């Protein structure tokens, strides 16, 4: 940072007059270099600036957002409305902004606030350090590489069996139900639906308590985060919130398993349904490895190949195929696997057998019982760990 240069500033999109007045003033007289307009969290993470000026009423303005900006060695100036009394100003200060400015202040006052906080920046920090280039020991660095399990209710059994196997390998594990179409973890284990994904996200975004307080411990020892209480609540949070939560929990767990639905279509062009499946899309994009579970039938295989074509547009992560209720016939298995590899060669193929004990466990709300199903899932989990370069405990 060169303290003799004008500060680099980004401005949040605002309907208040200050934003337009400040932009005109800087264009005419200087005093700052305007980097761009911030509309979303992604804009703030992608733009190179030293100071962000943002309204207190911006949709993304939360304590979590301010904390993330400041961890990037940048400063935040909050704009409050004096007509709302001290409440507007106090709210900004509680969020942790570096300075506050009256929305009716002149451009000179805004620039003075910008200069005062810019001078507090570390001289050795290069302005505009991209989000992805943060040190890997930073708690918000994107070093999380969850294993994502994709599919229907049987995929939840796969995820439960994998979590059980990881505990058997002496690895701390958390299982997250991020299925926004058919959340099932709490129901599968006969648990209450609260606390859940929503309470954990609220803790993370609003800095109210700890996301870990929403986790529950399974009888086998791994942590559980139940899904949203109802699929109707899919639009009450942002996909990035789920990704941030996964990254946060990755700091305290060796492995994170995330269950999502197979619906990953981009519905943005369809009125009223835009973003319906964006959580699954975002989670798969961030995955270290993807495990997709499907029925062992020709029809299910056809649908799987269509799904893989869509998933490959989201991620290049290793993709493992799991056939559940696998036929005993080696001929039938061979037919399915040959047809699969003719179009796509997965990182592995696992055959999970039908197990009456698993059916009883699901009926009684219990975890995956010992047996042939769990043994096959344990072998799959070992392959995943080895593929990721992790040491598998005996």
C-alpha cells in the first residue's frame, strides 16, 4: 500500500443520494479511486479495494459479512440514517465496521472517513489479495473439500454408513443434511428437526453463538446437523451460506460429509423458481469428492448418466458411483458397469447389497447396523480416503 496514493474504494449499490453524489465528486475532483459497485457478497469478495462503503440496509450487511471483509485486510465504512435515531448507527457499530458516516454527509466527510481507516491497514499487506489466496491456516480460507453424497433416501443411508466408517478409522466427522428438496437426516434417525441447518447458518452469519451448538452427537460418535424443517424454506438462506458453514465446520473436523439431492438443474430462466437447486449446485462445486447413489437398474443407470453430464459442468472432482440394492448376479452387475463405463469412467464403483437389517434400522430410526451393507460402505470410505491422500487408520 502506498499511503501517498488515493485510497481504492468500492461502493455498495444504494438508493440513497450519498452514493451518486460521492461518485460524481470523485469523478470531478478525485480523492479516491473507485473500483466498482458492490451488489452481492460475491462482488465484495471478487473486487480489489481497500475500503468498502456500504449502507446499513444492504441485504448482505451482517456481522459475518463485515468480519469476512476485515479478515481480507480491508476496511468497512458503514452509512447510517440519522432519521432513524441512534438505532441505525448502533447497529453498524455492533457489526464491527471500522467507521460510520451520516447518510446526509457531504462527499468530503466520506473521503475523510475512508482516509482515516485506510491509514490503519497494514503496510505490508498487498491490496486486493484474492479470497482464494488467503493463507490456508486462516479460518475462512477455502480449504474445505467435503465429500458430497448425492441421491434419494437411500443416499442418506450411504452417508450414514460412511460417517460410521470414518469414525471407525478414528477420524472426527460431521454429517450435514443440505438436501433442500427432501431433507431426511432428522427423520431417518427419529430426531427432532431443531437445531438444524437454519440455526447453524444463523449463528454463522449473525455471529450469534457458535454453529457447533447446532450439532448433535450420534450414538456412534460422529456429529450430525439436521436439514431444514421444510422444503418450503429453501429460499430463506443463500447457497454461499451453506458453503461457508461447511468451511467453518471443516476447521474442527477431519471429514465433512454433505448429503444433497440429485436435482441440480439451473432454473434461473423459469419465473419464480430461480435458485431452487442452487444449494446442491454450490455444494457439489466445492466438493473434494462426489459419491452418487442410484438403484441398480437399467432405467436408473440411464438417469444417472444424464445426471453425470450435468454434474460435470459443475465440478471436476472424483466421482464415485454407488449402486444400492445391488443384484447378486455377477452377469447383471457386469451389464450395468459395462454400460456405465461406456459413457463415463467413475473413480470407483461400489455395490451395496440389500440388507434386511438396514430396513429394520430405518424403520426404527436407528443408525446403519453392522453387516454386509456397512462392510461394503467401509471399503468405499477407505477408497475415498486413499484417493484424497489421507492416511487410513487400521
